[in-house]
C-alpha cells in the first residue's frame, strides 16, 4: 500500500484544484503563502476564466436539456398526426371514398393499409413531408380532401416539429462549442495546477511526509492511497432505465477510463483505495456514483450500482 499525489484528470477535479489553490492564495493557511509571485499571478488570472468557461458550458447544457422535451413532444405530435392521417385515409379506402391506388401519392404500398415505420425523428419528418407533398398532388389529380385530420393540421405539426428540431440542433451545437472551449483551456490550467502543487510540496519539503501532505492538502493537493488492483463493473442507464452504449467512464481519483459496450456495461481497473467517484457524460446528460473501495491485498471485484444519467 502506498500514498501518492494524484493530479486532476477531469473537469470537476481540475476546477476543484484551481479553486482551492486560488482560495489558499487569497487566504494562505497559517498566513504563509507557499507560492511564488509569478504562480500567484497565474492562479489569480486563470481561475475566474476557467470557472466562467465551465459555467457557460453548464448553461448551454441546461438550455439543451430544457429544449429536449419540447422537441420530443413536437416530434411525437407530428408522429400522431401522420399516423392518424394515414389511418383515416385507409378507412376512406375501405369505404370506397378514396381509390387504393391513391396511396401511391404518399409513397405508401397501394395494396396494404399497414402504417410505415416512424420510429425515429428522421422517419417522422420524411413521412410528414410525403403526406404534405403527396396530398397536394392527389388533390390536383381529382382526389377528395381529407378531414380529421386534414393536411393543414399535418403541415402545422410538421412545421412545429422542424422549428423545434432546428432549435435543438442549435442548442446542441452551442453546447459542443462551450465544451470544446473548456477542453482547450486545459492546456493552460494543467501546468498551473502542477506548478502550484510542486511549489507547495517544495515549500513543505523539509517536514515529515505526513506533515508535508497535511499542509499540502490545505492548498488542494490530492493524495490517494493505492493498493492491489480492484476491478469495477457496472451499467450506465438513461433516465428511463434503458442501458446506454458507448458511454465514457472516468474515475475522479484515478486515470482509469472505460467505455460501455453494446449492453451498457463497463469494466475498469483501479489501484485507488477509499472513496472514489465514477462519472460519465453522454451528450447533454451526465451521471455519477460514489463508492468506497476497501483495503485488499489480492485483488477484488466490485459490481457498482447503476450510473443513471440525468
């Protein structure tokens, strides 16, 4: 078992480290500042910029999450109007009001009254356009108008859906930009954190290891206890309980990472003992779980509780 320093590898641990350094620089523990003037200036300059970038990303994520159910509702409404329009038309065919051959105007099989696949947003959009464009052609060629719903209602549902889909795409694009801005800043943030930790450890370097670590922790330096490897396995699920494939998993206290398989399951190995936090981000959703890895000498397997995105 050993105790080692562990530099941050995630956004939240970087932010925590930088904020702790900035706070200690502003109010030095014991009234003694362990940093050089140059490092103090870097901490003071970079901390608010990094926090602002993270907040901008969080705001963009919140906007996307707020819009998602609005967009989903618009898609579902359009799906319902598509389905009802086709079903009512087919009932008219059964009554002899509309020729079966007129299904061809919509791209439907003329000999079948089966509903087309509209399981995805793109398919809902495709069929709405087929209905709107096809009905115009059908009427030009002598077809009788539809009602309950009429084609204007389908058109309205389509227009609303496309407006919300465009808004959602814009929110998603902005979130991606803000997340990339945060990632870009790590080239500046990481060297500052390392410099702070190096200077703090040097300042307290003549003390006993235990005393040095105790003082360094007041400046945000993180130490972890490591032992035999532990294998962690678990599932990532969305808010409805469906497993999520290709979700990237990280451990705050370790450099270990993993990606979920097609069944939403991940497996990763870490030597860190004690409390650890597993995190994942999937698009605009994120999830985390904290667990304790007990001391062990021959390796240990831990089945982690589900990480649920929200």
